C-alpha cells in the first residue's frame, strides 16, 4: 500500500514526527523557518543537505528544517523559481534575456549573469517573508496539532470472498 500513497504517506509520517517532538513550538518554528528560507533559494538538489548543515551550525531543529525545504519540489519549483526570477529581474531592471543562443564563453557568461543574479535576488526578497510567515504559522499550529488526534493511515480491506 505504501507504494500507492508513498508521497502522501511520507508527508503525513513526517508531520506526525514533527508534532511529536518533545521540544518547544518555538524551536520547531525556527527550524521550519530556516528550512523554508533554504527551500526558496535556487539550490535545487542540495537543499536538504544545506538545511541539515545550517540547522546543525545554527543549532536549530533538523527535522523541521528538512521538512521546510519541501516547499520546493518538482511540482512547485517551476512556479517558485519563475516568480523569484521575475521579482529579481524587475528589481534589477534587467530585460528578458534574448532567446537566440550563441555558444561562446562570453555569451554563456552573460546569459548566466542575466539569469542567476535576478534569481538570487528574488529568492532573498521572497525567502525572508516566506520564512517569517512559516515561523508564525508553525508557532501557532504546533500546539493546535498536538491537541488533535491524527487518524491512522487507512488500510485496504481484503476481500476474502473473491477467488482471484
């Protein structure tokens, strides 16, 4: 059954693990804010590793930091990075990059600058409010979630009468 609902089941298990941590909600919220901020940076692929390193260095909750990084996943990353790029491009006053591709060192370096600098600036501009909002929401909802009972994952009913 875990193969059928793998992503949702893993999310629910990590949420339960996060709620059951025997630490103050503030500690969980700080770890979540760190993870959300790192999740908004254009470091797709190494974000969980970065979250663990920074959580260790800054002495924040590692589980919450790793869960917060999941804000960017293959479904949300194109939208988040596109929004970050557009915010950074507008703030820097850059035009849209030219779509003609020239394969030279100078052209690739220029295209990299036109893409990377707005993306990095946009990730900072959007990452800070997302981390602050995530901190506030986590700080509010951890006590609420600790009071509620989370039901077990539904198990499929075996049909004993079928002759398969």
